């Protein structure tokens, strides 16, 4: 029987991925590998992780997508797979858009809530789901 669900924050994700603070990395990986655990990862924690990897550590989009897809394949993790399975390829294919804009565009498409109205011309041009409100 699985344990009650718990959640992890951005710092747990980053420490597990980066191993930049070995003691915390070990603790994070131990948490992630507990038998019968169910750990929830919020959309916001994933977005914040992307921000840190991209803006603070200068990872390229392809690397970020690969690293996070690998991390999110951890069996104990529950996350919005419907969204992020589609967001990462869109994010890699549209380097002019922020990760958040990519999430908004994909979310609109997945929920058949189109168009995604925006004042952001770049988003409207890059995303087939977005339309500029003029």
C-alpha cells in the first residue's frame, strides 16, 4: 500500500539534479527513492526549476528538457504529465518564448480554451493557440 502523498519543492528538485550540495543531494535522492512513496511536484516547482537552470545556470533549452524529463520519470513522482509532456518540446522549438509562455500556450490547447488572448505580440506570432488582443 502506498504512503499518503507528499510534495517536494524546487530546492529538492535542484539538489537531486545538480548534486551541487552533496549532503542535500543525498537526502533528496533518498527521499525520491523511498519504497511506495508518492511525491507530488507542482507546476510552479517545475517552472521555477526551469527558471533557475536557464537564467541562473545558463543551461540550454534542450538540456533542460532532457534533464527534467529524466527527473520526472522517477517512479515516485506525480506531476502534470499531460502538460509537461507537451510543454518541453514546445519550449525547445520556440526559443523566443519564455517557459511560462510555453506553458500558457500548451495549457490553452490541452484544455481547448483557445485562443489564448494576449498583448504579447511575440507570443501571438510564435504560438498557434495565442492571439494578440489589439
